[in-house]
C-alpha cells in the first residue's frame, strides 16, 4: 500500500472540492464556491512557495508535500482553472 500524502482537487463552475489523503489513510474534505476562493502563496520558515486556499470558512494547505517549483506551478494552474470556473455559467 502506498503511504504517501495525496491531494485530489476537482473544480467545477459552482464548487471546488479538495480531498487530502494522509499516509495513515485518514481523509480530510474541503468544499468551497470558486467565486469566493482566494489562493495565497508565500515563503515561510519551513516552506518555500507555501500554498494555501481560503474559502468556505477555512484556510487549507495545498501540496505541502510538493517541491517549491511544483507548488509554484500548481498555484499557476489552479489560478487558471479558477478563472475558467468563475467565467462559466
């Protein structure tokens, strides 16, 4: 059995769903409306390009297990996907 962390991200015009699966099998779910999601990327003492999303009354980390460059690329891709979702009817 694979014991890695995994984030599943799905974006629709009216909802964003993120599921985090931890190495122990525990899962966390987060739902928010793409119209209200804010992405934030910053350097912290422990992570370069630390990526979070705020919406639905919570802030969550995204891709903490990725490299700094991978988080930067993910940030760009998520921004593009959210723009498309917001523009959809």
